C-alpha cells in the first residue's frame, strides 16, 4: 500500500475511534445525567426538610412564648382590675364619710347660727 493511503486510512481510523469515544462518553453522560439530577434533588430535598424542621421548632418556641405572654398579660389585667375595684371601693367609702362629715358640719353650723 502506498504511504499516503496508509496515512489516510490511519487518520480515518483515528477519527473513527475519536468519534466512537466521544459518542460513548456522551452516552455515559446522558445515562448519568438523570442519576446526578436525582442526587441533586435528593440533596435539595434533605436541605429543605432540615430547614422545615428548624422552622417548625421555631414555631413551637414562638407559640409557647406567645401563650406564656398571653397568660402573663391576663394575670396582670386581672390584678389591675382587682386593684381598681379595691381603689373604687375605698373611694366610695371615703366619699360617704366625707358626705357624712359635711352633713354633720352643716348641722352643727346651723345650730351655731340658731344659738346666736
């Protein structure tokens, strides 16, 4: 065989081998692409689950804190209401005493006016 034919044949074989290798590599990449995608999605899913769990825990903590603060607020309102009722009762008693004193003073004042 002539050297140019051998070179041409050799180049053709090399090109064919290179194309075959590229095709095989592409085929492998296409086959592994779904697996890589599934793996990536699984990792994202796990990360989302961890985030979700952390958020749920935070929600529980905040709900407990809210409930505690509501209970504390209710207790404070009840205490202030009781104190207000007590002050109003004392005020009522003092008003009655004051009115009674005024009444007594006025009566005594009338007697003093009548005596003179």
